[in-house]
C-alpha cells in the first residue's frame, strides 16, 4: 500500500549537495588503520539496513521505488551472507 504523497518524499538537489559537503562524513586516513574493524562496521550497518529497508518499502509511493528497494534488500542480504561466510565470527559482539 502506498502511504505517502509523492511531494512529501522528495529530496532537493540542495539537500543532497549539503550532505556531500559535510566534513564529518568524509573519511580521514586514520579511519583506515584497522580493516577488520571497517568490515565489521559495514556488516553492522548492513544488518541495520535489512531492518530499515522493509519499513521504506511499506512507505514507498511508487511501484518503481518498491521494486528498487526490494532489489536493494536482496543484494544487502546476499552481501551479509558473503561477509558471514568469509569472516565467520563477524556477527559476534567482541568481549572485553
């Protein structure tokens, strides 16, 4: 069921540009010191996406958006499985 009016869901080009100009979103060289930590972060962000994407699908207002989000959800789940296969302990919360 399409809930939102298409005009309420639009993002302006100015908003997108402002997002890309935020310095706190840029990577610094120090963030690349521990690749395993980065992979673990990617894993957890993708786990959050598989919770959020179905909510977006239920709020989507066009068939094209529903289809795109459904593909994104499928790809995200597949990537999580690949990470879990390659790094078996990635989903465990570190102790200590």
